[in-house]
């Protein structure tokens, strides 16, 4: 009886393990977003920013597709990779001669990429700690073109370091390729950026720059190539 009981316990244990491994896929945080809602833009931004951090930390890396592309007279390689083992592309890399890489998402689940978390590079906190900073590029109306750019390294107090929790949002609200609205969003404030003779002056930690006509055209070239290769 002792041996039989032991064998029954072993069988039961394996059955439990098998059931655990066959559980349905847990709903991802991005599954609940569904589409781009303007009044939920900060939550959407934070959700994808955190997801990009997790994907970047993953040791899983399998190249799924690659092709030659031409950007501004340069012949480059675009590569799409799986970073979480689901056999779908979550990362793009463009090489050689660039540091362009980022994480790609299909927010509205229509089979096309509409959200990119793009490598910006290393930034520095006010207490001199380095961290990985990321631009966000968004196709909010799902027409295949970027119309929102989010910049996380904003310096409104002029001390030469990014202000914690402050982002600049640059918009093409009529979807013609030009910037027509911009604002700063912080933890407890929203501040419109003034239109100065057709451009919006953004106060980044590396210095001020202007956003205006054809602002999205450069990123749209890469965006179009990614979607031509995806899924």
C-alpha cells in the first residue's frame, strides 16, 4: 500500500504540473487598452514604457525577419525579432551606421504596428544616475502614419537635467504631417506650448529644438518599412 500511495502521489503531482502549464494566456496590460484614447494618453504611455523596459531586459532574442531598406540614400538592414517567446515581433533594429532600435506594438490589434517605443539613449537624473530614455511614436488614428511624438527628457527648470515625470507631447491633429499642437504633461500639470511663427519650441535637456513642418516625415519612413515587414 505504501508504494501504491507513493506512485499515486507522483502521478497526481505530474497532473497538477501539466494543468498549470496548460493555463490560458494571461491578459497582457496592453490588451485592455484596445485603441488610442486621447484622455487616457498618459496611462497608455506609461503602460507601453514599462512593457518596453521588460522586453529590453529579456534574454530571449530570436530574429524573425529581415530585409534591405533605403532611407535617405543609405542602404540599411531592418530586422524584426521576438523578445518574449510568443513567435511575434516585438523589436526592430536598423543597422549598420545607426543606433535605431525600439519596440513595436499593435495597439488596436488590426495586424499593423501603430505604437513604437524608440531608443533615445542614456539620460541622467538630477542626482547623476544614468538611465535608458525612450521616445514614443504613435499612430493614433491607425492610418499608417505617425501623428504623435512623446519626449521624456524635458528640462523646464533649466538645470541641464530631465525633470522627473515631465514629458512633451507633439501632435499632428489634422494628420497632414505637420505639427499643429504641443504640450508639456507633468505629474500634476498640463501646460500648452505656444505656436511661435509656425513652430513649437521644445525645451529638452540637451537644449531647445523646433517642431513644425514635416516633423514626422523622417520617422514615418522607418515606420512604413516596419509595417511592410510585419507581422
